[in-house]
C-alpha cells in the first residue's frame, strides 16, 4: 500500500489505541531505566559503596544477558501480556526495597531483580509493538518505537537528575510506583497470535527445559545471528563511550586557545538540525528498507558513520579545531561544507538503528521476541565492555585514541555486511 499523505502514516496507521498504550508504556519504562542506570552509581557513592558498585551495577546486566533470551522464548510460546505485567511488578517492588534498605547484599539482590524484570520485558515489548503495527512496515514501525525510546531516554535523563537533586534516594520509590501504575496500560491489550494456554506448572517446566536445553544454542550460534550480534556489540560499545561525554568535552575544550569563545548559537542550531536529521532518518531509512533491501541501506549507514568519525579524527589529529570553528563562525564555504557533510552523514548513519532490528525480525519467524532479546542482551554486555575500554583509552590516549578505538569497533560491527 502506498503512502498518500502524512495523515495516513501518523493517524490512520499508527494512532491506534493499542499502539498509543504501548507507546506511552515504552516511554515510561525507558525513562525509568535510563535514569536508574545514571543514578544508581550516584546513590552507591552516597552510601560509600563505590568500591563495590561494579558488582551491584553489573548484576543487572548479568541477569539481563543470561535470562533475556529465555524469557523472550517464553513470550513466543505463552504470549507477551502476562510477562510484561509481571516485569513491571518485579522491577517496581525491587525499586521500592532498593530505596529503603541500604545493606550491600540487599542492594545487590534488588538490582538483580530489576535486571530480571528487564530480561522479562525487553524482548516482549518490541515484539508486541511489531505485532500491532501495520503489516509489511517493519522498518518503519521499528523507527517509530526507536523515536519513542529516544523520547523516554531524554525525559528520564532530565527528570531523573532533577528528582535526584530534589529528593535523592526517594527517586527510586517514585520509579517503583510508576512501574506498578504503568503495568495497567498493558491490561486492555490482547495477545495477537496462537499461544499456549498459560498455567504455572507448564510455564515453569518450559522455563527449566529452556535453561538446560542444548538445542537452545542452535538459534544463537547460527551464522546470521552471530553476525548480527557482533554488529550490535560493536555499535553498542561505541554508544557506551557516551558515558564519558563530560571528560570528552573537557579534553576538547582544553585543546582550544585560552579565552576562545565558542559560537554557542551556531552550536545550538547544528544540534537542532542534527536532532531533526536523526528523527527524519529513522523513519525514512526504515521505510526505504521495507521497500528495497536491508543490506544496501546498511552500507549507506556505515558510509555515514565512517565519515563522521573520520571528520573528528582528522580535526583532532591535525589540530584543526580552531580553524574549523573560525570557518564556521565566518560562514566560509569550507565551514558550511563541513556542516552540510556532517548533517548528511548523521542522516545516513541513523539507518543503523532501525534496519538491523527489521532484518532480525525478517529472520526470526516464530522466535521474534527471542531474537530481539538477544540484541538487548548483547547491548548490555557491550555497554560493560565499552565503558571499561573507553575509560582506559580516554585517560591514556585522549580523544584521538578514542577515535581509533571507535574505528576498530565499527569494523567489527560491519561484519553484518559479509
């Protein structure tokens, strides 16, 4: 079916009650878990537990990695609804305990429970969204839910820090209550598809079989799943370097001449145009990949991201920062050209967000949630690895060294194109 108007895309296709409920739910949970990852370290620092914070924080990602694919498989068998509601209640109650009891072992187990809740939810929610979305529009529908995830992430970062300043650890009580309340958004929805009738004995027996079954590995060890997993690992490790955004900016500013004034209005304008490019790119590339092929769109995405990293590497390596900024301020053709290339590259690079997810849904068949959960588990592990490597490289080799590491991780992620 051809798209004839913006109204048809946004209102006739996506503004359906079920998708609205799922969208609101996704924004809320994304906001909470984005803020949780940022604030938990601060909370542990307040409790003088920073020396063991890695264990308390890491157990979240450990359970997410180990149990995510198993619970996703269960959602492919028994449906999404029950698991999504259970996820919110498990994580919500754990948040409430997290803010009250400060014993390290309790914090460890509570954050582990939150990780289990995430493992239950992470594959099911995107699969739920895809099932309710217009057919034959996987790339486009994934683009829209990624926009919602982005909105939730921004919302969570801003309000998470605001609440932390105002109420400190009571923010976790607020998170817990919001998770409990948001579970009611899922109650009106129905599972789409033919699923086994849920009962606890059967569910627990299936769970035990999935934990111990060797054939469970056959899905994850297929060539295509390994390629896609390495792709996500490489890109997610790069994204995790954003943890060091403040030190990166500080190193960048230290390289500028003293009393050098940054053109803040121009920076703001470029930032706004970048956000617009990202939003447009998500929808455009998702739609193009639905009507064309996935791999050519990914090639365009890699050309975009390699161009962005190359620009930063050349500018940093040859100390061109001041010259480039002066060209931009004076609106010289070279400065304008760099800005246009940068924005075009962002527009191209954004294709690496929705298209690989759409690709894996093409391959997954009845294992849809399991495949999506595999992606999320790989992202969790890559975040840990990337954070460790990024911090070390930034401290020893600075921004230029970080650019080299980004190139290496990009080459790893490009294995999906083979």
